C-alpha cells in the first residue's frame, strides 16, 4: 500500500483531473506569494485559497477550458 508521502501512480499523474488540480494549486500558491509580498507577511494557504476562489477561479477555469478545447486532439 502507498504511504501518503509517495508519488501518485502514473495513471493518476497522467489524468486530466490531476493536471487540473496541480495547475490550480500552482495558481493559488502564486496568489499566496503575491498577496503575502504586498503586506509583508505570509497570509497562509487557506486565506489565499479563499481569496483566489472568490476573485479569480471562475475566470481562470473558463480560460483553461477554452485553451484545452482549442488544442488539437492527440491520438
């Protein structure tokens, strides 16, 4: 059985859902860094997460879906 610290299996790592999760997490972490720099202290992940969801998630998600639809299908 996998320990919590282990890498996810290839099936998971290659899934679109997992890639979306990683991309969204990166955006939240970037937002956390920017907002923390603005006030000179760490705002924490939870505050960054909620702030990013309220302000940016919908637009980011729409843009990501549009970009994925424009990509030629591989296969």
